C-alpha cells in the first residue's frame, strides 16, 4: 500500500477569507459588493462576536452594506475584504458604545423604563416641576403687587436693584428688602423643586 507524499501537498492555512476571495487576491481586485456578498458569513460572524446578538449583527451587516454601496468609500480599495471587515467592526463598536451610553442614562420606575438624558423630558419630573411652579405662584400672590414686581424684575428680568428702584420710585434699600422678603418666603418651597416632598 502506498501512502501519498504529504510533503508535496501545501499546508492548509486557516483563514477567514472565503475560498473565492483568496483565489482572487493575486489577480484583479473584486468589487466591494462582490467581496461583501462572498464574505457575508464571516462578516456576520465578526459583527456577532462584538455585539453578541444575531439580530443586531444582521442589522449592522445591513448598515455596512448600505454604507459601502452608497459610494462614500474610496474608489480604489487595495484590500476590499479587509475594508469590509473594518466597516463592519466600526459599526459594531459604534453600536456597543451607543448601547453603553443608553444604559448609563436609563432609569427604572415602577416597571417602566425611561431614558434620563440630560435636558430630556421625563413625565414624572415634569409633574413635580408643575406642582412646584403652582406653589410658587400661590406664594407670590400673597405679596403686594409692588413687591412681586420688584422680585420678578430682579429674578426673571435680570434688572439691577437700582433700575428697579427707579422704576418703582423707591430707594434701592427698599428694593433689596422686598427681594429678600420674597426670597426668604420662597425658600420654604425649595423641597418642592428638589422633589423631596
């Protein structure tokens, strides 16, 4: 019985490239579209190994294909398969980063989840703020119109105490006393604004 000469056979080199792509590397370069389609299985595996979700990996592959085909890539790519891998890898890492940011700002309340984005709208917070505004309005109604006007011009209008004194025809010290009186009274509403009923 004769054994085949194992030295004559080339060594099998493990590769992620599909067979069709490895045979083409020596000749003319394939288009990105053909390379992407031929290497889809490996590209899907690459995305899946980063995001750990088959559905998300499929979405990333679709996004990568659209980006590659929309013409935003360079016209001549020396290594099309490596370029496709890099696009998929970048999109997968971008997805992971986005997911981490969302997780950081996620808030769970009574079985529901809300994204607590800086400056974002939260219904529960809006309710607390509306209640605080109503309480402040009721408290301001207890003061004389002239005192209210002085406070509003100072805190909301940004006017100086001297300008307010000129407008209300009184001294700056009187304006200061009126503002201090309202500010002291409003400090009792601070717990409403903080949300610490």
